[in-house]
């Protein structure tokens, strides 16, 4: 029983790494523009399908397709931003409607090109198992994705706290009018934030493709999961995203292990509602500024 619980906790920790990488991009865009990009999960999915196409059509290692995927996802993100930036009235609600529609378009485009089949990598290295301390088991892809995700999140945290552009992002998140008066160009910072979010989405897509399975409807699931984690952490709190993601991953893993896989999503939602009931502003309360 103890070993089973330990394995469930370990699996939940690794799953939290996937979720956090997806959610950080959503949190970053929200922090700069105060809008929720409901097409973010579809951008992650797009990167995953680029990896799939590279592996099946050209027989290359999925990792080799990352630069191509980054260009494609970055271009798609630029289009999303260009459309969002044209909204002048009721930005919050209209941006939700717009990005939700764009998400549907991306999902159906992926469905038209790659059909509704479930896909995963066939590369043996990613699927090989790794034994930790003779009791914990995971695939190489899961561990590599978790470590890579932590490195990327640490890089984003450092960038937000120690670079001029990062501090401009935080200033824009905290007080847009004051940041503009101090010389920050909101448009440039918003574009930069979208590009960083595209980078994170690309890595997350490859991580999910190599360690999990992908299918066209997964984009919506990822968007909802990322939104839940972002709100759970406290809107705009980068450190809280990792904690919230691990919490979701662990509770889902324990639910699958001891109850039923059909209750996995319900368990995460119950945790989300309980935290909001106790602390309406999220775990890191009030998070108006990024990277706290």
C-alpha cells in the first residue's frame, strides 16, 4: 500500500510538470493583457501534431522538429494577438469569445488534417522505463519533460525578475497606466509575452506527445486545466502555478489509483472549488503582479 501511494504521488508530481508548463503560458498572457487566451491549449496541441507529422512523415526524432513547431506555433500566436489587439470595447468578454472561436477553428483544422485518431511517439527511448530508488517507475519522456519544464519555468521566473523586459511585463501587469507613463511600450511587451507563451506551448506540446497521447479534442481539455491551475494559483502568480499544477496532478493520480479513472477530472475540480471557497483569490492571494 505504501509503495502504491508513493508511486501515485510520483506520477502526480510528473503530471504536474506537464500541467504547469501549459499553465505558465496562459498566466503570462493574462498578466500582461488581462485576458484569458482560450486558444492556448490548441496551440499546445498544434505543437504536438507537428512533432507527430515530423516523426511519421519524415522519420525524424520529434525533438528535431522543435524549431519548425516553434515557428508554426509562434505564427499562430501572432495571429491570435493581432486579432486580440483589435478589440477596443469590452475587452475581457470579447477576448474570451474570440479566443474560444479561434480554439474551435484550430481544433477542426487539426481534425481535418490528421483525423480523430489517438497518436503518441513510437521512439523507443521516450517509451523506455526509468527506475528511481528501485521503487518508483516512469517513462524517460516523463522525467525529461518534468526536468525540462522546471528549467523553462525557472528561466521565465529569472527573466521576469532580472531582465528589463521581464520587469516591464511585471510593471504592465501591476499598473498598465503607470508603466506606460514610465516609458514601457505595452504593444511590444504584449507581443513578447505572446512569443514566450508560444515557446512554452511548443515545449508542452512535445512533452505531451512524447509522454502521453494526443487527439484533436485534447486542446480544450488542456485549456480548461491551465485555466483552473492559473486561478487556483492566484491570477498571474508564476510560482503558484507550479504548486497548483502539482496539487492537481497528485490529486488526480491518487484518484485514479484508489478510486476510478472516470473520477479523475472531478477530483481536480473539487480541489479547485475547495481552494476557491477557502481563499477566493487563490493560493497566492491577489496575484496582480507576475513572478511573486
